[in-house]
């Protein structure tokens, strides 16, 4: 049987990315052009600037991916692209590039959900075994997703307010750390003491939903009150205390959901999967269980197109195709 070669595109937020994936699990090329430097001075992603950068970068990134893989567009069996969720102006750049290539070269087009992509990043590490539970933690999402087979997603828990990464970035801003703040808080936390009492939102008993805005506000209040009293708070202690609160809730709920649903694997996905504390605590939590924990390497945790190609391979096998009327869908459901 002939190899399946997918050219994948991802432009949902602030990375312009293209990848070439062989048979769903082998990376032939993985190119990511990050815009972080352009958004830093605004303390977050500016949608208009993101779209403009995608337009400038997309062709370069696509050509680079084909060159890295040592192939031409003629060797491609399908074009995959992130349909949503994300910033609409950013999504549209990728979607239109994908449609243009599919139309001009008469190649099948496959649309992918961004979160499905994050989950499928794990397939480069380990073949999936069902049922499995994915903990998706990124700048825009905090979800527990139960999968009973390829391409089927049941969201059993999600955040009711801030996403984890968003909470990290907002707390980092209070501590005058640069954007994105997650990695800075993570690093500070390793040096600090868990000495400040902060809340944990467990919500209703048996709920797998999350809430992080209360914790974020508690951090802001702690800083504010200390300033008024002229007391000094060590940023590393605040970071360590905040991080412990976040991880405690994430790990406890993930373990409970994994047991209740008798899953074979737990997959970690999304940008916050880079968090050292989270990785360590999850490893501890599943060490003495018969549940296998899978964590992708850092470069596959943050936004990239390789993961979109991996998820697209499953869609393609199921016979799913997108039409040339494909649109970017900012609020796409999993
Ligand atoms: O998945 P991602 O690259 O983009 C989205 O789809 O949102 O995730 C980016 C988020 C940012 O909020 C960033 O601060 C956070 O992931 N992040 C981290 C770490 N590295 C990245 N948060 C905590 N600890 C880290 N080490
Ligand atoms: Zn993402």
C-alpha cells in the first residue's frame, strides 16, 4: 500500500504553522513561525496583527515544509487545515491557503478541530488505546475529553471561566512578567515556597468542570492587600502557591475521571502541558496505577501543524472531506 502524505496547516492563533505527515504518525516536516515577539508589547495576542502576520508568513512556511520533507505539492494526498476554534481572521488565512492549494492541484481537503489536533499530538509518542482521557490545557481551553474510539470526543468537564493558560498569563501580568507568562510562573514556582493560602475551586461534588477566575482574583487581592499594608510578598512564593492550587485541582479531577471511566490511557495536551509542575504531579499520580500516562515533547504541546496532520489522518480514513466552501469557525464544537 502506498504511503499517505498529508500537508497540514494551522493558523488559529499566533503561530503560522505547516507540517508534512506520513501515515498519520511520522513527521517529515514541522515548521512553526511564532509571532510572540510582535504581541509581547501588548501583553497578549492582538487579532488584527495576528492575521496580518499569517498572511505574510503562510506561503513561506508552506514552501519551507515541503522543502524540509524533500517533496513537492504533487506528492501530497490531502491538505489538512484547522477550521476552529480560534481567531476568525487568523483561521481564515489558513483555511483560504488550504482551499487554494486543494483547488489548484485537485487534492482532497480535510478540516480539523484545533483541540482534536492537540490531543492527537500524543499519537507521535504512543499509539492510542481506548477508552482514553485527554486533559487539554492551553491558553484558550481547559477540558477533560473522553475518547472511546478514534475521532470521537466527549467533553466531560470544561472551564466555566478562565482557561488555565489564561489564568497563568493574567497572574504573570500582575507580577510584571512578560507575555506569555506561563513559563515564567512555572520557573519562579520551582524556586518558591508554597506559603500563601489560596482557594481551590472544586465546584459541585462529581463535577469535572473547572474554574480559575476565583484563584486569579485571590492572587490579585493578595498582592493588593500586601501593598496596602506595606508588606513584601516574594513573587516566587506567590507563583509556587498559585501553581500548587492549579495543579492540585487539575490532577485530582483528572485522576478521578480516569478511574471512573476505566480508561487505559491519560493523554496530556495543549500549551500548559509544558508546565514542569503539572508533568511531575501527573506522573506521580499515575505511577502506581495500570493507567498509562502519555505526555508529548514540548514542541508538540504548543501550537503546531504536525498535530493537525495527525488528527486529519483519522478523518481521512473515515472518509471525511471538506468542501471548497469551508469557512473558519471561531466557536467550533469538538
Ligand atoms: O496551546 P497553546 O500554545 O496555545 C493555545 O491554543 O492557547 O497554549 C499557550 C498557553 C499560554 O497561556 C502559555 O502561558 C501557556 O500555554 N504555557 C504555560 C507553560 N508554557 C506555556 N503555562 C504554564 N507553564 C508553562 N510551562
Ligand atoms: Zn492550541
